[in-house]
C-alpha cells in the first residue's frame, strides 16, 4: 500500500472545503494541503501568471512526496488544469469536470448558471465541460469577482452600494433565467440553487 499523502492545493483557503470532503471519502489517506494565501486571489490575474503559480503550487506538493495532486481551485483548474495534468507525473484531479457533471445532473430546467472569477469565465472551460456532457444545455456564465472574498471572509453581500448592485443584478439574472443549479466555479460554494 502506498502510504504517501495526497496533495491538495488552492489559491487560498477555499480548497479546505474539498479537503474536508476528501477526508470524509478517504478516511485512511493522509492529506497534505497547500493554500497560497501569499498570492491570493488568482482570479483577477492573467493566464500566464496563474499558470506559473499553479506549476509552482503543484511542484511544492510534488517535492513533499505526494502520490497524487488535487487542484481544488476553479481558476487554476480552468486556466492551467490541462497543462498540469500533462506535466504531473502522478494522478492529477481538477474541479471543472466534477462540478460540470454535478451541475448537468442536477439541472431541472436545462439551464445552468456559472458564476466565477474573471479568469475562470475567460477560459470558457465550465461551459465547454457542461456542453460536452449535455449538448442541449443552455449555459449562462458571469464573472463575479467579489463573491469569493465575501464568502471566504464570512461577509454576506450586499455590504456597499456598488457590490450590492452587482449582487442584485446577478441574483435577478439567475432567478429570471430559471437557472438550476447556479454553479460557482470554485469549491468554496459548490452549488447555490436559486
């Protein structure tokens, strides 16, 4: 039996949600978590920087001797997931495919909303993954850069007039479009049914 740990990383602490789920699913496994709190957030950065950070994060875990790498960051999974899968010499898991599978299986209307960081939305990975599973799905995506900081700090929107308008507009769009589910492109907020 391979007793090496499974490495899990995220751009911050949101991936602790995925770590908790892994611990419940794999109680006999040792888990090693790396949250890059020194460079968070990744979602507002360009693809080149996100890719470099992702490679450094994965390399750190590999240097610790992990037997597998789990990328619990929606932004990294969207922007650099495929590259990491190709360059990592051990099993590599990202969050786009599982989130897309869960959203496609959950929708009651054939309309799925994806809210995520700007970089995640620019990548187009979530809509592509959803449509690969269910070609007839209507997918609506929207960059919501303030939702992750709100969620991670425990501050609920709306707190100020500008973010309040953005939140109200986002929520109104989701409700009027009958989106089920509303999938957040990060493990911190897996699903939010309107």
